[in-house]
């Protein structure tokens, strides 16, 4: 049976008619055709010539490929002669295509002429009836009927309307005696009635949809590239999500059988480290550097709720019916968060963060322990870039004169890093200015240097931090000390107001000290 390929049909219709079109188009560079979502959306409004123009693919190559596959091309043929992508070797194909077109034209000339006459006669009748209907709608507007009611009836009877039909309807009203002035006065109402319904408007809208989809495709490709880059932060976060999803699916089976153990609960609680990375490295940077606050305001809060719920269920692991219901519900929330990360958060980061920013984020991920069996793999590109950055300039060892003596930069840096505590300094404008180096329980990413301290805290903690710093600035307090337990160890956190010789507030110092040594010492004394 002859295979006829109508180039005026949509790609979707052609694939539906001839499934082998998919492979032919894919081989020509139209890889999107294998994506069912794209095929079922953009494919329904895209023709092969339009797609070739947008992708910059030679129509000569397309015609050749389909003719080799045994297709006869028909419909509105593109201008192959003007195809800039064509080359000399394509000339025989052009000749063949022209011959096919000429042959089809000769064979079907009489039939086509008959069809055109019949179509014209049918259009005359149809146009006349449609114009009469349009006149009826315009008359209703002229009598003062509400636009909304008329437009609702119009929309139920017309999917689209030609501009020429609107003109004919208005001219018909004037021939019937409606004064020109009245038609002109109702012009705005007429435009409002037909707004968005003309073929031209609808075609513009469809083209806009295509462009939006293609733009979204390009952006989605950027996140795919980063996710597939071995060692990249998004690669590692995605691998953690895959492992977490697998774990959740296995735990849901155990929930159904009510065979969960405390070990299972603790295994999924590792997600808190994954969430900490997002909270330290991604949310604040999106908010501060790019004014994208949605994830930090919403997803960060949900992360905290999920983490806290897992912690609560671990402490009260009674394995009752209600406990299983709560555990199943929080597993579902964690699984939903995976989707939000992969489809919202990570694309946002990929679209906005620079290579330099990713290098710093990669460097900071070294502070976090490995979870779900996902190991940290070196990102060679970042390691090379960071190695260049860490080369100190020759004048970096100049001495600094202090009230209590003189230190070189190297000496001061080494001394602060040797102190058995985590040191943070926030200046009088609430900007992070310094973190000492080394292992930290409270992670401090280098990307946080230079941005406000509040951006580093989850939404529910931010008001507390603001309150402490405001009290220092006003002189109400000089320090706030907090004892807490983390990872089974006691910590002493001391926030201290830093003032100059004239008692002016110049910043806040945060000191975090692991007090396990003191606990063990006094435990032995007892």
C-alpha cells in the first residue's frame, strides 16, 4: 500500500498514522519526538516544515529520508530550492521530490480542480450562515445585552472566527440600516466579544506555547546535564534521592505488614543530613543572591517538619496502629519532597547558579557525612578550579598589629582554627564575615560569607536569631548561652555582643563548644 506523507498535517497525526515516522525523525535530530509528553502537546500543533525551521534542519535531508523509506510526500511542499542548509549532494533528492510533486499534480489535476470548486461552493454557504450568526451576536450587544452572556453563547457555537467574517458581519449590519456611528461606538464591545477567538490570535497563542515549551526544554536540559555530571552537588543529591526513594518503597511494604523496626526508622532519619545540605547550601543562596525566596519559605519549613516527625516517631516507637499511620504519612511527605526537589528546586538552582558558585557548594559538601550508601565522588573540574583559587598571593603574610601584640595572617588563621570550638563572627550590619575552619557540628558554608546571618536559618528559627542580635544592638544583653544535645553529645553555644573601646556594638560572636569531655570528666569524678 502506498504511504503518503502529508506535510501539512501535525507531527502527532503523522506518527499516529505511520509509527515509523518516529524513528525517521529521531535519526534526523528530532529527539524530542520520543518524548510522549512533547508529542502529545507540541506535536499536535507542530508540522515537519515548522519543526525543521525551528531546529535548523535541512528540508532536503528530511525529504530524502522519507523518500528512501518509501513515502510519497504531499500537501504544501516547502521551498527546497531556497533551503540554505541544502548542499550539492542533495540535488538528486530535490529533483526526485520535484518529480514526485509534478507527477502527483498531473495525475490529480482534474480531481483537485473538482474538489476546489466543491470546497468553494461549500465555503460560500458556510460563510453566509456564520456571518448571519455573528450579526445576531452583534445585534444583541447593540440592544444593551451584557457582554458576558453574549460571549458565553458565542464561545459555545464558535471555536474560532476569521477577521474577514467579523468585517462582513459589521458591513451587513450597516446595509440593514444600522448607522455607521453606532457600529463605531460598539467597536470596543465587538473586539471584546471576539477577543482571543480569531484564527490569527489563536495561531499567535499556539506559537507562543511552542516557544515556551522549547525554552523550558532548554532549561530542563541544563539541570539534566548537571545531574549527570559525576561529583557535581546535584548529582550527589539526586543519587541520595534515588536511594531514599528505594528505601521508602521498602519501608512502605513493611508498614503494610506492620513489621517496622527501630533500625528502619533510624535508617530513614538520615534524610535530615540531606535536608541540612539544602538548608545550608541551596535555599539561602537562592533567596539572597537571586531573590528566589519560595523554596526557603515553603520547602525549608516542610523539611523541618519531616525531620522532626521522624525524630518524634523514633523516640516513641510503640508501633501502635496510630504510630504506623503517622509513619506512613511522613514517608509519603518525604517522597513528595523528592519530586519537588528534582522538578522545582534543582532546576531553579541549575538555571541560576554560576559555575563558580557550584564550585564553592561542592567544596562545602565535604563537611557532611555520607548517607544512604551514597559516597562523595570527586568533581575534577571543581577540584582544579579550587586549587587555583587557594593559591595565596605573595603579600598575604603581612603582619597585623593588635593591642596585645603582632601576628601574621597565617599565624592568626592557624590560631583560630586550632581553638577547640566553632567560631562565627557577624558584623554590625548582620552580615556573616568569618567562620573558622575545621570539622563543625553546625555547618557553615563558605557561600554564606558576605550575606546576612538570617538567611542561614530556617523560617521558624529566624525570629529567635533576630531577637538575640537586636537585644545586643540595643544594649539590653551582652550574651545569650544555650545548652543543647546533638548527635548524643552536649554542646555549649554562646552568643556574645562584640563592642569596641567606646562600647559601640560592632557585631556578634558565636562560639560552639563540644562539652563531651566535661561530661566524661565529671562522670568519672562521681
